[in-house]
């Protein structure tokens, strides 16, 4: 088990070991008034090659966030 965050290089190496047709899911946070819940949803990657962010992917200066808030 890993106890530290991983780098993009380590993530690529890990993903390369998985089957190509495997569906990727992320946790999506949904708010309904005063209630918040999370549920698994399919990962949607950015479609514009000039923008690295989508509803499920955020690329910052030093972090990559997967999921939806």
C-alpha cells in the first residue's frame, strides 16, 4: 500500500498495467439543499487539447485532481 501521493510518472506506470477497455470512475459530489452525497460516475476527460480541465479533471500548478465537486 502506498502512503504518499504519487507523481504523474508513477500514475502512468500503474495505468499501463491495466486493461485498455477498463472503465474509469471517479467520485462526484452532489449537493441538494443542506444535504451532500457522493456517488461513482464515469470519468470525463477534457476534450479540448488547449484546455486541461473538465468537470472531472483539474490540472493545477502542482496537483492533478480527479473527481467532481
